[in-house]
């Protein structure tokens, strides 16, 4: 005998199961149509989950878009709550990639463009999805994609359910700022959209959190995202979405426009459309320029000074430790808390020595060279001029540690061989922090010019500068 929910919906069969509960195909006896019902546990065991599903109903009902799974009803069946939705005969995008393997750039673009369009509409309505990933994208047999599972989405006017610091989302697709403890925004949705593009092209998320959650989130916060040589013409989209600075990311609308235009698309203007390539997770052949340093250790010969920005390394590390503690308490891999070492050596301590000053020589010690802002700015100008004419000479202006992080000369050249010249537009050096921020226009050998904002960390030794990292 068929089970009838709320006196109206006849359950037919279970068609899916996720973090929010089982999903059933059902028949709406009143309107004579197939629907999907999401069943949760008994009400006395729901707790915060009940509020999430009510939020999903409210938020999804606000959206009227062909790329969003429509919510019809919130059915109260005694001690259970059922979310009644549009039934989409489909497979998740992650399931599609698992079944057929990595997608081509054209196939990926055709699908993700639809998700980007749906997100653009949601963002325009003030709604942040907060869990964009291939597992929440449904693909029909005719290639239509719908974005679903707004269960943790909320509008700007909603009170957060995570006042204690608990933040929802799927770790492998989280934006760095969210992993570090900041609130999710439309920009963090765009990062997740880019991570989804990466997944479709490679068959895996950009950051694997299956084995070591803390390590993966630490890399996500501190390192540049991996790149892939499978991106093809989608390379600008990966860089425009998976950009560490949220203010420099493309909008969902820009992502949609770029993907829809196809292989001849031009990166949008008005935001930093592309950054210099960074090392790929797939090996040195796809490696490129300028990875984010992760913990250089100063030596006696080289002084390396780092600035402490809004998300300092110490603060982020505390947030990431909290992630692991929460995970250990059984919160689950998709529900995550976000948010220098002491040196006990006595370096420079030894026996007292004495010496006499030779006749005729001054006892005044020689002047010690110190960093100078004007010299640092000139160094950057000289570096850009040098590297575009002689890549090896430019590579020699990196510290040995940073040369290694750049995957050696071969990885370094993989970016700079694409650049014809570099025009320094603006530069500002901070001598006390040994950092230089500048704006540069790259004249590319192929494709349009690129204008980017870059900050370098420098090393200083006896009047000489070297590049120790980039941000």
C-alpha cells in the first residue's frame, strides 16, 4: 500500500540521499504530477535541521528561474517534515563526471554556465547559496542543469544560524576567506563555482579534504589554488573565479557571460580577470609563476619580513585547529568550523673576545645598509624589464627558496614565455615591511593584455634585494 504524505503525496520510490535526508519520487494526487519529496528525521530529532529546511523552502520560493530547483510546498506530516520540490529526472554533476570521466572545456562550460546564471539571479535577489558544488547541480538527459539544495542558503536579512561560529559548506569547494572564518558572500559562491569548474575538468575538487581536513584547509587558506593543463579556453574563468582576493573575483553574471560566449570569449573588464599562473597540482609541466609562500624560515644571511594582514597566519591557524576539533566532535565533513615557532637555540651566544684597533684605522663601525622604499620600487621596475628580456636573469632575482617553490626555472619560464613585455603602471613600497605593491600591464604574445595588482615580499641582504614571495 502506498504511503500518503500529508494526505496528498503518494511515495513511489527513493531516488536520492544526501546530508539533509532521503529524497523520494512521489505523485501529487491533487495536481496529478510527479514531485520530489525530501524527508527528514522525526521532528524531535531535527533540532537546527528543521530550521534549515524551512529556510530552504523560503529561500527557494523566492527564486523563479529555470536553473533553480523549484520548491512547491512544505508538508507537515505529524512528526515529520517533507519538502516538496520539482522532480528533476537527472544525475548530479559530480555523478556525471564520476561515470564518464573529466569533461572537455566546451562540455563543462555548457553546464556550469547554467549554474552561473542561476547564481547570478540568486545574488541579485540578495541570496547567497553557501554550498555550491557539483553534488548540488542536477543534470538532465538533454543537458539542462538545475542548481538545488538551498538548505543552507540565506538572504542578507536573515539572522545567521551560526552565531557561535559554526559555518556550513563543503570543505573541498570553500573560498579561502570562508575557510579562515569570514562569512559567506556572493564572492565566495563564485569561488565555489570555479572549484566546480576545476572538478569537471579534472575529475576531482581542487583541494582534497578526505584524508587530512586540517592540512587541506590550511593549504586552501595559505596557498594559491592548483591549476590544470586541461582547462583550455576556460583558464581565464578558473583564474577569475578562484582568485584569493574576493574583491577581484568575477561576478556570477560575468562567469555566465564568459562561459556562454564559448572559446572566443574575452575575459570581463573591471576586475582582475587573470593572475599569473601558479604551480599545478598535476605536476611541474603545468606549473607556472609565483606560488604563495607558506612559511619561509629566515636564515642568518637573509632577513625575510612578512606583513600581518587582516587574516594573519596565527589567527587562521587557530581557526583551522578549531576545524579539526569540531570535526572530531562529529560535525561531519560538510559542516565545518572556520573561521612563528619558538626557536630555543642560542644563536650568536658565545665566549667574549677582545681585539685591538690597528694604528691608523677608525674605530667607527661601517654603516649598515637598510631597506629603502625608492630602491625597492626601482628593483621592481628593473625586475620586470629584466625578466621579459632574459627569463634566466629574472629567475636569478628570486631567493633560492622561492626558486624552488616556483618549480625551478622550467616552471618559472612556463608563465613568462607568454609575456612580451610588462608595463609598470603604479608602485608603492613599504620599506619597514619589505613589501612592494604594484599594478602592471602585461602585453601577452597571444590574447588580450592583462592588468594585475601584485604584492611582492622581498628579502634584503647587504644592500641587495631578492623576491621571497608574492601575494
